[in-house]
C-alpha cells in the first residue's frame, strides 16, 4: 500500500528530526532533547514504516535499531590495505622517526598532525552516492569481516552524508570504534544487577560487540566512532588536516584534541601533555599517533612491510595502580600445579576492579622481592589478566620480611615439591581434594562429557561429603545420595542423574578429553579417537605407535603412554568402561563406503535441517572431511542460506556447489 502524501511528509519530518538529534548528541555533544522524547519520535516513525513498508529508506534512523541476525559475516577485501603503525616508546625513537622522514623528504618543508590514539577497534566505512553501503573490520589488513548491519546501529556514523559542491559522494572513511568509560561502567553495573557476567574493559567490549551476529544487541551497547582517515577520487586531497575538516563537514566525528605540530619537539610536548591528562578523558587512549600532514609527502614516504613511513605511534606504558598486597594464597590445579595468587586491596585498573592477580611462581616473587603488606603496582597486560608488576619499595614497612614459599599444600596439607628445571610447585597427593575437584570439573565440562547439573558447587559438595573421589564415582551415584545434599531436592537430583546418563552417549573423543591426560586437549583427543578403534587399542599401543599418529608429537605420545601404564588411571578407565561410556570410535563402525567417504566438504551459510556442528559430525561419521575454507582440495561446497564469500571462491575455483537438499540426499 502506498502511503498518502501527508504521511510521507510526516515520515520525512520525523527522519529529519531524529537525524538532527543524533547529530546534536553524538557529533556535537550537545543533546537537544531527552532520551524519552527521542524514543517517542523513533516509535512514531517505526509505526509509520510498519504500516507502510514502502516508506522505509536505507538511511532511515529506524534502520539503526538492528535487523535480522547475520549467520556468518562475509569477507571483504579492502581496496587499499589497512596498515598498522610502528610503535615507539621514547623521545629518542621519535627523533629517529623524524630523521628518517627528513632524509627522504630532503629539503622540503613538512609538518605533522598529532592525534590521540584511541584504544578501540579500527574499521572502514564505504559510501556510494552519499549512502553508507559497506562497513568492515580491519581483519588482517587486507581482508576483514563485513559488519555493515552492526555499524548501522552506531549513531555517530551517518547513514547518508550531505551533498555539496566541495563534498565527495563516493569515498572511504576509517576510524576507531570505542565505548566511553561511563557507558562501559553503566553497562557493567546493569550486568551486575542482572546477575550476569561483567565485561573486562571497554576496548574488548567494543570489539566483541562488533562481532555479535545480532545487530539488535549491538544497538543496545553504546558504541561510538572517531574518524581519522578519508580517501576519495572525487576531489584532490592535499593534506590530512584538510581531510579531517572535510570529515567534520560530512558530519563524521573527529577527535577535538587533534592538533598540528610544526616540529617533532611540538609532537613530543603533545605526547607528554596527554600522558598526564589521559586519565581525565572520557574514553581510553593507549598513546599518540603522529602523521606527516601533506598527502603528496605521505605518498613520497610510502610504507615498509605493514606500516607507513609517514606515521608513528607513541605508546604509553600500561596504566599501573598502587594497592596493598594483603596476602599470598596458593591455588591448586587439577594436575596439582600450585600457583601463587596476590590477594589485593580492591583497586580500579583500566576499566575494572581488581582484587586478585597472578604472581606466576616462586621465582617471579623472588625476582621482584614481593612481600605481604607491600604497596604493589597492578596493571593489566595485553591479555587483560591482572598482574603485580612491581613494588613501591619507598612505602615498604621496616618490619616486612621476604616471602617464603609454603612447604605444604593449602588444600590437603601434603608436601609440595618443585621438579628440577620447572618453575612450578606441585602437590604430591593424587587424592588432594583440589585436584579431585579439578579433575571432576574437567570431566563434566561442557566441552568434555557435558554433564548438566554437575557444576563447581555440586562437585564441591559431593567431594567434601565423601560421595565422590574420582571421575568414575560419577556413574555410581544414587538418587537418594544426591537428594540428601544441601539445597538438592528430588527434582535436581533427577536432573543430574539424567545428565549423567545422557553423557554415556557422547563420542569416544570426548571421553578421552575428559580423562584429563596431560597435553591432551580437545583436538588431540579427537585425533587419537579417530586413529585408534577403541580405548583398548590406545592402551596397548606402544610409544612408537602413538608417535606415528599424524599430529601427535613425542611429548604428547609419552604422556598418553604413561597415563595408560599408571595403575590408578587404569582402574578408573576400567570402571568407566563398565559404566557404559563410549570407549570405541564411531568412525570404525561405518558399514561400507558411502558417497561422502573420502570427500572434503565446506559449508557456507546456514542449513535449515541441522546446525553446522551436526553437519560436520554427519560428514565425518561417513568418512568424509569437513573443512572451514575453500581450496582446490575441496570436493563440494554446501550452499546454505545467507551464503558468504566462500561461495564466490568456489565459483572462482570451479568447485561443485550443492544445495542443502542435495547434501541430504548424499547423506542418505
Ligand atoms: S592511523 C596507517 N590514527 O591504532 C595509519 N590509528 O596501531 C593507520 N588508532 O589500527 C591508522 N587511534 O586501530 C590512526 N588517531 C589514530 C588512531 C589509530 C587509534 C589505532 C588503529 C590502528 C592502530 C595502529
């Protein structure tokens, strides 16, 4: 149904109003109406567009609330690679950079632009005829994920830009997606209130959010964007600083602290200024970026490997906070490894509160001379795991004494020992409750035997009440025993029993992984299960037999060999076999060859009759291989709904493509 002219006008008015409010709020940082009033306007527009779907335009603000989930992101190749920056950490290195620039530019005059290095995620936006048509992540610099739908939800990204004589219509913009410290905290507080997991820091949240497949959730997280790059053939581009002005005219957000530096000394002063002021910014930065301003000079300077010669990053050290080390406790892992942990006076570091941090091992504590009661520096590494980076010795109390590593396991009181050449201590008691709990937790884990209802708390109860000493005991548990535990009624006991029974159907590879043999992760367990027909075959395999399995090195082979020579382990294995868990490979059960046997399949897009994992299992159960990328070795590409770039690749390589229906027929 076509909307009457008055309705069309009304819709256009609402759109213009919403666009202007977005601009006021996200670009100019001067909100013009309340959130509630904004939501009401949006609601009116949504209603009109629902009534008359013909009214929807690709740049309507309603398109920001997120459409249907994406099954798989397509891959896009960047027209011009997205380079990264070389890092520097000192004034001397900045001088070296300036010297290199001067050597190449000779007697030419040049100036720099200095910008804050926003701690976010780099992305690229492509506009055609003024409309935002494609957004992508940096990926490996050459190819990234196409995340247009997610980026459309970000209100500081214009869906359409103004047109004008001196404004480009076809161009690419690059910049950084980030979240403010305040929005991050508010979001985390909400998560806490809902009893949900909190996020580690703003950068990771922004990056994780962009990879979400449901744009509706992306729309709820308040992501923003600063832009710092423009490329177009519509105009001649003279300088980076002019490009930034142009970006502003196009309604993109350019960071307000960007400045021109006539000399490298000015740039150094800028770096120092923001080193001090960075904590007062409403978002995280991890350094400064210094760029040669003139585009012609940038081109003259070119790039080495993956970084341009015309720009450099000056990185700030990780932010450290001081706090008191209240105690050092020991954590015991499932193989008995003892890890010292710092118990800290809670302190806010780079976006979250830290009260515990790893101290790695005895040598680490000794090398840094860390003592209980010390004022220590806490920081988050690139992997965001908090660590104690040093001690403020000026604040050390006179009565403090060096830390001595305990001699006993904190869990069972047994002796602990440090094998020669290793940094870690181990608890010698195989029956140590911490190890017992750890082994059972590993066996019951989602990726191993996936026993629902057998989480940390229940395992703790079962071990402390003496009902469980090892993984085999799981299969002798009685309903009355479980129901008699604290907070465990009849119903939860039955659920747990159902979970235990269901686990008996899981494939042999999962059981092998669940045994917790050292160095045997999920992948290795599967390799072993595929290669040997049964647990008996692995048990009687020689060290050489094990080493001959493709993908198994001598270290793993020896660990597996030892495990199956240990009487303790063998007893457990016997009990598991008796309990009825799968100890034979499914693969060996295949009767005869099928048309799938020996063929390699790649799936692109989603299937309606099964999940991706199910499809993989079905292919493998019939002796076929399932791979994640298309190559000349691929026999078939199964084309599901929303097929991605793999379909394109298959066409290029001339690989046979089949529909879901044809795939189902092959399986039969
Ligand atoms: S310029 C070739 N400017 O830093 C030029 N990058 O370490 C490449 N970044 O991938 C980028 N703020 O994610 C540039 N003002 C800024 C930046 C910035 C943050 C990030 C960006 C880039 C990384 C390089």
